[in-house]
C-alpha cells in the first residue's frame, strides 16, 4: 500500500510517499480502507514534535509511528478476533490524537476508536469535522459544567 512516512521530526519536507506493508488487524482491531483524511493541527504538531514533551508518546529521538495521520474515514475491510461492534463493509470514522496512521491507504486501529458513519454524511464531511468535535467534547467534559451554564464552541 502507499503511505506518507517520516523518519525524523521536522517540517513537511520530511514527509515521503512510500510503498509499505499493508497492516493486518490484531485482536480487537479493525482494518480500515481509508477514503478520506485530513492534515490537521495535531498532525502538524506531531511531525514537528511540537511541543517537545509529545516525544514521550511519539518517540524521543525519532518517530515510533512513521505514518502520520490522526483522522480517518473509510470502510472496514477486515476485523480481528473479539470485534463484535463492527462488521466488514461498515462505513466508519474516527480520531486518535496519539496517531491513527491515517495518511495511508489502510490503517489497523482498535475497534473502540472507530464509529459508524452517520447516514447521509459523506466521507469528506466526516473527515473535516471529527477533530474539532473530539476536542470540544473532551474539553467541555473537563470543565464540570453545571445545569444552566452555557458554552460557546467556536
């Protein structure tokens, strides 16, 4: 399969299009054929290793996950042992801020990181909306809102 890879941190110049081995789903994972993805602020920060403490997750001296991409939308092509929430052929989308390896033709990801695509939503619409929704949901839940309080999501 084709994938964007990077072997060192830096500007977008470190990215290369390469032929790599297609992943296989492990237990509790699904193999997704990617139909749409994004290059978002999380991806840009990851390839540059900004902020430096991110290297605890991404690799201290060089990236441990060499395929970037946090947002994915596609179709389940295969499932690993123990997956019961998704089926082959399901249209799914998701976001993993620790890296979904979505800048490739395929990704294998834990089944709990993928959600069924809402009926009527296009691949492109889902890809463009998932990162913002993820962060808005998580930050709103951290604020400990009380009944009657209001939140502006920009």
